[in-house]
């Protein structure tokens, strides 16, 4: 009688496990970078809505009324921003202190208004550019 081989050999199983381990070693850091950037971008989106209301106060000449984030329609904290701060002046700022992913937690995203042109610029103290939102210095 002939013996028919059934199943996989130990070496075949070890090769499959090694391939999965290599793929996981590459994918996990990339996934962490992706999550960090998405949380930073979401934090920027949380404060971007205050720009329109802020501009309205500047155009009316009543910037001094802006004493809290709620005045420009922002929450003092969001799921992605542990704190939101607003500085009232014609060259004011709106700042989000990020929370969540350890790579970006405690870092800030800042929208700054140029008083001469009325343009808003994004800046951040996130160290690596791959973790920053697009168009944010």
C-alpha cells in the first residue's frame, strides 16, 4: 500500500509564518504613521470652521468680542483636540492641542491670520512632515 501525504510539512508552515511576520513588521509602522496624520488632519478640520466666523468679526471691526472659542462657533475641546484656543486680534490665531495617537498627542496645529491680506496659514510643531496635515508648515 502507498502512503499518501496529507497536510503541510513543518518547513512549509515556518515559511508562511516568516512571510506574515515580515509583512506585519512593514505594515504596522506605516499604519501608525497613517493614523497620526489622519488625527492631525482631523484636528485641523475641527478648527477650520472657526475661520469664517472669525473673519466676520474682523470685517465688522469687533474682534475684541472674541473671548472664547465658542464665540466663533468652536468647542473648547473635541475628540481630537484636548484644547482649542483663540487669540483675538486682526492677526489672530486658532490653536488645537492634539490628543489621541502618541505620535501627535500634545502637539499643536495653529491657524494664523495675516492682518494685511486676511490670509490664513497653517503651522504645526509636529516634528515629522509625514505626520502633518497637507499644506501645513
